[in-house]
């Protein structure tokens, strides 16, 4: 993994880049996969072809988790994170099962708060604490 701000190689376990001190996945100057310089407005890396996460504000883990716990049956937490397809599926499952499908959203909300399964939004940005 490479720093999006300075292009230095960083460990998967590191929270910040030791070269520039910026949090992991913050910035838009370098590809996190290959370290190649990128155009800040690019959607894909021209060297390795991966989709670059757009620069922007990270979503809140707390908000996503609480939405999952309280409104998970409606898929609201999935819509919040940008996973609209899964949000629609959760909504349909809840309707078809007369509300029993809402357990799925409750469990996901708890897992989000525990930083266990869903750790990134649909654009690949890590959730902020």
C-alpha cells in the first residue's frame, strides 16, 4: 500500500504515513495500489487500472452503526454508505418477511460499530471514528 499524499510505501497496519504524517487513504496525488503519481481528478490509475477512491469526507462509523441498529431493516445504513443495491435488497427482504428481515440490519449495525465487517464506504474510503 502506498500513501495517497506523498507516494511512500506504508504498512497495511499503519494508521498514518511515517513520511508525511497524513492518515492512510487521505490525499489524491498517488495511487494507493502501485504508488504512481495520479491526476487528482482521475477515477482510475493509468498504471495499474484500479478505481481510485474520490477525495472527500469519510462517512461516520457511529452514524452508520446506529442507522443499522435502529433503521437497518429499511437498509438506511447501506444507503448512507453508498451501497444502494444492498439497501434495496434489505428493504425488500424486510417487506417480504413481514419485518423479520430487519434482524439482518441490526446485526450489521452492531458489526459496523465493532469495526468488524463493513469498514469502508462504497467509494472505498475508510469509515471515520
